């Protein structure tokens, strides 16, 4: 048997009681199996919720850090204008002004082309996740058989319940 405890902030925590819900000798095997199954389900759900909360917190920290890195790159990008202007003015000491600025411009264009080429070569090597695709295909082969079995059982229950006035929708809502 599991219990849901609500906090003041609207969040709930599902917990498994530390004491036995049924005193020894008073529970049937069916109720013991039901309680064990329910407690395992609650435990798995609680572990998934814990993992989700931890991952969410870490993602928020990572996003905050990445925002600061992006801001630093923006400032660096704006600062690069002044650096290239400085280089052109420095070359102006030995060359004509127009030639100095042309050299800086050509170096910037060449750098852009080289970085774009390196990026294209890296992106070209990206492949589809073959292991994940294979795993999903295997799951798709197994699951239709399970769904077909469950759908057949639901159809059989719906046919059997026509005389009692219950519908398959009523029975499926109890899952």
C-alpha cells in the first residue's frame, strides 16, 4: 500500500509506509501480492521522479552557465571589430591605408572560409543513430504482438459484457 503526501507548495511525494499495512496472519496471498506489486510500482515511480528532478536541476545549471558563455562570446565578437581595426591601422604605418584595410578584410574572409570548411567536414561525418534505430525496430516487432493480445482480450471482454450492460469503455477506465 502506498500513500501520497502533499506539501504546502502543491507538490506531492509518493511514499511506501515503513510499517506493515496488514498485521501478520491477517492478509491473504492475493492482497500480499497486490501490496507488493503496488509498492514496487510506487518505488519505480518515485525513482523516476527523483531522476527527473535531478536531471532538471542539472539542466537548469547547465543552461545558466551556457547563457554566460554566450554573453561572453557576444562581447568578444563586438571586441573583434576593434582588434581588426587596430591591425589595419597598424599596417597603415607601412602600407597605403586602402591596402592595409584590404589585407585585413581578405584575412577575415579567408578565416571565414576555412572555418566554414572545417565545420562542413565535421557535419558531413554525422551519421544516423543506428543502434537506437535498431532497438526501436526490435521494440516495434515485439510490441504489436502484445498490443494485439491485449486488444483481443478487450474485444472478448466487450462481447461478453454486452449482456450485462457494461461497455468496454467502462472496463478500460479501470486500468
